[in-house]
């Protein structure tokens, strides 16, 4: 049993770092996607059910100079209460001020207090020790349930843990699941292990590709980044996205893959458009022979078939990055086909992990989120974990 699950929170004030950095409507401040809030509810409920109380701290957005109305966590209060089955959620209009101290001290078992945005203080992002100590003084136990910020060495994620003894600092249920799922893919994968890497830029994915060359049997490359690989091999890519300064890198990745017997799958064909526009004229083309003035914006039908066949034979699947500009109807078929194939492989017994903002958005949009093994809430954190980096928020609990 996990440390969190076996811990008895009776009479304890649990200070939980959550990731409530959710998108808000610019006019009404209504939450447009509550996935991150939803994900941490089991952690909060376990503490409340034990007879403990909960003090929640989070950031929201990127405030520049102190408090800003549009980044206030008070906009989340009503919805948070609904997610907690109608519980009243108290609010402190500061995270370390007198009101926060008083409300935290008076908090009764079974009650919830939400602190104002941590990033209203510059000390949060600077990892300021004095700021972390003030936050720590509000609770008896520290719980980090914010995987989405685990790669940041901030006061509330990495520094604060040192003010709690080893038995009084722990991961929440969400964080435990994130770490366990990532470790399962990275260290306990069953072969064939297929990594599906998409998105616009090779430069964003170099480290993850290099780390996966040590582990995966197959790597599928799609999205805009594929065209840098085609150009590196002497292909014609028209006006497709290409990082000229990464052609050498792409060649090296292909060479290393061959040396390590890892099969790299590039899309043999593409859906091409005469402009980057939802209303563009479209056609099909071999990915390495795209006419001038045209650009690849999705993988083609042959690529879909080839990629899906690889995925369906896999026992472990990591998906990070879309196959095309799936936000536009004409260019979403490839990403949707991949999502369906990952879901199908999962039903057949594969373990599948989807991580990274766009891939998560895609499985949610196409209705496959419940048909894969795990959907990560941490975009940047998940990427850095798979690059082989040590995440400060994880290291702080384990030290």
C-alpha cells in the first residue's frame, strides 16, 4: 500500500500543492476545462474522510506584477465546492498573509481552505526559502499532488518539503499514479514498446527521442517535425515546417536508431494544403516529394494504416504529440486514427500512456480518454521525465 493511502490524517492539517492551473473564460472567468481539478479530488476526499482538514495551494496563469483579478483562485471556489459534493470551501485572499495564518489555524476537521495564487509572490518561482517556510507553517503534513509542476524548482513544489519530516511529506494519489505510470513505461515496459512522438519541432523532442532510443523497439514520428527528417534525407518538402538548424540532429537520430536496432517509422504520405488555413485546398502527396507552395499538415492514409498496424501489435505505448493540425477538421484524421489505434491496443492488453498537452487534448476531443491506460496531467513535467531528467518536485519528497 502507498504511503499516502496508509497514512491516517485524523486531526491533521494537510497542506496540499495541487495544480489548479486551469483555463478560464476571459470574460466570465468560468472554467473551460476542469481536468486538473478533477484529478486531485480523490486525494482531498481521502484526507477529509480520515477526519483531517485540507489547505490547498496552487498557481494560476503567469501574473507579472503581483495580484491580478484574472488570475485569482477565487474564480474556482464554486466549482471546487461542487466537485467536493457541495462542501463549503473557505478562501484566504493571500497565501502567506495574516488572513491565511488565521484561517489555517482555525480550520476544523473535514473543512477545506483554498489559498490565493502562489505566483502573486515572485518568491514562489524563485524558490525562496523564507517564503516556503511561511507556507509550511500553515499545515502539519505536506502532500504534493501537482505533477504538472514537478519539473519546477519552486518554493511550493521543491523547497517546502525540507520543513517537514520524512514521514510527514508525501505524494498524493494523483502524483503517485503519474509517477507509477511513467516508471512503468520507462523502466518496466513490455516489448514491443512503441513511442509515438509528434508535434511541430524536432528541437522540442530531441532529448526524449534520444532517451527512447535506449528503450523503445519502435518510434513513430509524425506532425510537423517529420518534415525535418525527410529533408535531412534529401526529400522535397515544399513549404512544410522544417528546422534547418536541426537537419544534422535528425540524421544522427536516424543513424543511432539503426545502430540500436530501433525501427523509426516516418509517414510515407501526407495530406498537404496550399496554405495554413482551415479552408485551404488539400491534396495527398508522398511525404518526401511535396510540391513547392504546398505544406504537409497531416499524415496520409498509407501512414495511418502503417502506424496503426505497428501500434496494434504493441504491448507498451507512449504517445506524446499529435500527427497533424488536428484543431482543423481537414487535418484531424491522422491524430484521430492514432487515438483509435492506441485505444484498440489497450483493449487488447497493452499499457498506454498519453502525455503532453496536445495529445491529451486530442484523446479528450475524440472521446478516447477513458479507453487508454493513463492520461497524464503534466505536459512539461512528463516530457522532462521521459528525457531522463530528475524532477525537483519528486526528488524533494524522496530525499
